[in-house]
């Protein structure tokens, strides 16, 4: 209306609102507002074990959707079989190695991944 046009303050307010919307930062693309990239709450720690005994790596993780957890030794993906037991209980993830051998010494990697991202933690095992 003519009355609004004669009030510069009203017109200025309308322009400010429009310009604030135009300057709003673009939001990153996320699958859902609740999705969360994986992260370690508690990382696996270096371990030492005696031959023929067992060793255990543990970690606590967060992420939504719940991340998949892969354990690797050097560059090899470990399976839940033989001397290796991979499991989780109450949000704590485990890699347990039984009947330790000198060849089990080395670097173990835990890889978390979901639709939003990936996280990696490493820990070493020394068999004595």
C-alpha cells in the first residue's frame, strides 16, 4: 500500500528479513537430522599377551545409524572364526584372540563406518 511505501522503516525491515534469508548458510547434506558419523568413545588400547594365552581389544563407539565394525590385522580383515572371536555386548565391541602365537604380534585396526562417515583406530599387540 502507499502508506507502507511512505514509511521507510517498514520497507527496510522487509528488506532485512529477505536479505537474512538469502545469507543463511547452506546446510550440509545429511541423511537425517539425527544421523551421526561414527566415532570412538573409548579406543582400543595396545595389549601384551603370552604365547598360548589370550588377548582382548575393546572399544566403545557412537554413531547413527549404528556403524559396522571391522577388525583388521595388518592388511587382512579378521573373521569371527578359529582363534579370533569378534562380538559386542551392551555397546562395547571386542576382538579376542585365543592361543596367542608370536605371529599375532603387530598392528590391529578397528574400522567404523555408516552412511555418514568413517572412523579408524589402531592398537598393537605384542606376544611375549
